[in-house]
C-alpha cells in the first residue's frame, strides 16, 4: 500500500461541498503472463479518514515488450503512461514475471502436484 502525498478529493455529498481525501493506493488482483511478458493489476484508492466511502478503482498494466507502464483511473479522469528504462524493464521481466513463474512451478514440483523437474523458461 502507498500513502499518497497529495491525495485526490471526491465529493461525498451529491450537489454539495463535502470533499473526502482518498489517500491509500493499493494494488490487488495482480497477474502476470510469462508468454506476453505483461503484468496487470487493479488499483484501489481508499480513504483512511472515512473507510465507509466506496473505493475508487483503476488499472495498472506493465507491458515489457513495449516497455510501457500505464495507469488509468477513469473515475478520477486520470491516465498516465511511462516508458520504462532498460534496467527497469529488465527488472520487471526477471524479478517479477520470471522469478514468480519459476517459484510457483518449483513449488508445484516440490509439493508433488506435478511430476517432473522445473526449469526456467516458457
């Protein structure tokens, strides 16, 4: 979870002026695809001061083929795309996607769920 330094405010009263600061940013439903070399996640922005307020949601995509990180939060009319540097892109490929895949596959073999020997790769 990330605490936002300048949280967005959302009006909590229809037709009124009662803004609530949404200051907590968290990623959930994180998935990755070793074939397409892409990471996807749902963004959840909540209010620590008023946890009863409905979360604001969006999406995060990291496409390492194009070296693009995209964040979109339609409810806040926010869209941002950043080009990753070579080292950043390599980090996502090696330490997020490939390492996770290898760890999960190795665990399946160790638990005896699958019979075989785990080897890095697709």
